[in-house]
């Protein structure tokens, strides 16, 4: 696993330090999109500012993408190896109103928009909200 994590980092021109490898492994272990807070809880031995700086570095180098799921906390997810984080790579996300987890829906692409010639799309955020089907939506 460590070798593939190092390759992911190197493929995005990120120097594979031990801390970056640890943080990326934690990101990969999530079965859903994750927040800074999720990482801080999972990596309690890593300084919060280090995690934050690493998220910024990974995002800047298109190793992860971010989206606003409407919960008040930015969520992150690992990009596919062929992702360039451009408008053609955008996809929908799902937010469960009950377990509060967010998931990428990579099979649902963001449609193209016909805008005036003076407008330029920089980002699109499509979040579908509902029940994920995997949690106990009746739990308190």
C-alpha cells in the first residue's frame, strides 16, 4: 500500500514525506468524503496545522477535490488518477440528511451550461440530499 501511496503523491508532484503518506493513507481509508475535522479525529497524533497545510497542498496539486455539501463544513475526496479538477471533471455529490455523510457520485456529471460570452464558469456545486440507505435514519 505504501508504494502506491508514494506513487500517487509523486504523480501529482508532491514530495512523499512520512507525514504526507500518513495523511493520504487516512484519506484513502475513508469510504466517503471527509472534512478537516474528520482527519483531525482520525489523526490525533498529527498537529492540526500540519493536516490543514497538507490538505491545501493536496488540493493545490489536484490530489483531492473539495465541495460544499451544505453542512457548513467543506468536504474533500481523493481525485481519480486522470482528474485535472477542471470543469469536465466535475461530478455530483450526495449528502445524507440523517448520518451527515457525503459521497461522490462520479457517475453523475455536471451538465454543460450555456452562458453569455462574458461569463466564465469557475466552479459548480451539485449536491443531492436525502437518505443514503445505509444508516439508521430513525436514530436520534
